[in-house]
C-alpha cells in the first residue's frame, strides 16, 4: 500500500521556546542521542515557566554541522524567565511551513520524501534560516518508540 502524506501550507507566528540543545552527527542521532534529550525534556517540563502548550514537544532541527545537525527539544513559552539549569532558549520568526502528519505505522523516511516532493512540485523553495525543519510530538509519547506519530513542519518561501 502506497503511503500518502497530505501536505498543506501554514503560517506560524514568531515564537519563543525553552528546553534542551543537542548537537551531533546523524549517526549519533540514530543511536538515540535525540531521544535521550526528548526524554529529559519530558522529565523536566514542570521546571519551565509560562509554557503555552504543555501537551506538545517541539523538535527543532538545523542541518548546520557537517554530517550532523543541531536539535532543540523545547516547549513554546509566552515569556522567557528563570531558565532552568542546563536549558537554553530559541526564538523563531513568523514563517510559512509545509506541514504534514506522520502517522503510526508509516515509514519516516517516506514521510519526509513525500513532503519534500510536494514542496518541489508546488514550486516552493526551502527557507534558509535557523531551522531546517521541526517536528511536533505529543508530549506523552515515548521518545524511544520505534513507531512514533508527529507533525512535520518545513519552512518554505513562496
């Protein structure tokens, strides 16, 4: 059965977030580096003030390292105040994103291929900025699950 991932354009207003920063290779990420950071975020969520959407864990990634990337496991906040030990902040401007849902049972690589193909078919260009893409995860989801569900958001320019 062919996997479909319907894509849409959405505009997300500028936002601030607090959480953990991780940087490493794709191999380190594949070995569980990001999953550990996400688990730490879930465990320390209550330490963060002014959380807007405690049910949503954001995974912001920037492919800015050779053979790797920087990843932020964060939550959106209305105000940055008293950053907990070991955490950092990140702010993103208002951007337009290609967005699609990755469902349980689907192949993650295929989901990314499908949204990338859709972006190209629509004639959009990838936005060059602080984030290559980001994912929205249900906060309650086990970061070590081999069958996750999440939303893929890739910043684009018209």
